[in-house]
C-alpha cells in the first residue's frame, strides 16, 4: 500500500468520524463514542450513520466519500460538526476541506479495525470496544491498561496494535513511550499480543 494513499485516506476517514458521525451524534445528546462495523465504523445513536469502505451510509441512502465535508454533510442531511470544544487532539479537519479516500486504503483500514475489534472482544467479553473520534482508534481499558488498534499515525504510519499501561513498564516487550506497539502486518495473532501484554503487566518478567 502506498504510504501517501494510506495517510490521506486515514486523515479523511478520521475527519468523517469526527465531523459527520461523532459531531452530529454529540450535538443530539448521544455522546462521542463510535463503534466498529463491517466495512468501517458507525454511530451508536442518532443520527444512524456509518461508513462502508468509501461510502457514507445514512437511513436515506448512501453517498460516495467525495467533495468537502460540508458538501457531503449537506447531501446526507447532516451538519459537519467539529468537536474542538470537546477535546483538543482531534484530526484538525475543517468542514471546507476536500475528502481524499482511496478505496483500497479504506478497505485496509476497515479490515484493521475489524481485526482489532474482534481481538478486544475476546480479550474481555464483558466490554464493548469503543472507536474514539479523537485519536481514531478502537480500544478498551482493563485493570488500568489500555488495549487497542490504531489505523496509524505520525509515529507509526500503518495500522498497529498497542498495549498502554497507565504505569510505565520496562523490558523488551515495551518498545514505545506509552507501552508496546506492533504493526498489524507483523501480527498474525492480535489477541496473542494483547494477552502477552496483559500477562507481563500482571506478572512482570
């Protein structure tokens, strides 16, 4: 996958998650939490909107992820709504910006979210993973440790799984400032990675 295509697609989808899903949901009183669904991600409450690879799906139909966020929102009967008043670490995307979504990159990111979501549900069946619009990652917290799947960022430009203890740990497993991260392409078993991190937190080597 071309690194630029992945990066611009990730930013565009991050913008959709905030401006067209979490923002309108929050303004209607439903909070900012989103969820992973087949092909992408969706709201938890009204408005019932989801992303299916490179399309925005609403109760009235589906639209291609093209044009500006404001134009796409208007076509979907929504208002593009940034969440600057809720958090400070979002994508920084403005309603007037143009989306740029490569279908192959969007599919790769959707598949990454699906793998992460499935592993998190197995790690702790009592929790429902949350896709957070601020950092655009899906995760859970278990015994003061964050477990999740990121679609990539400036530090690691491809999807990766992570384990982030609230209390810093040391050792070969812990390879980042926040804990441990592994590119998804190098992880045949995401659940095993999460369980390894959990075991090391519970019983350090």
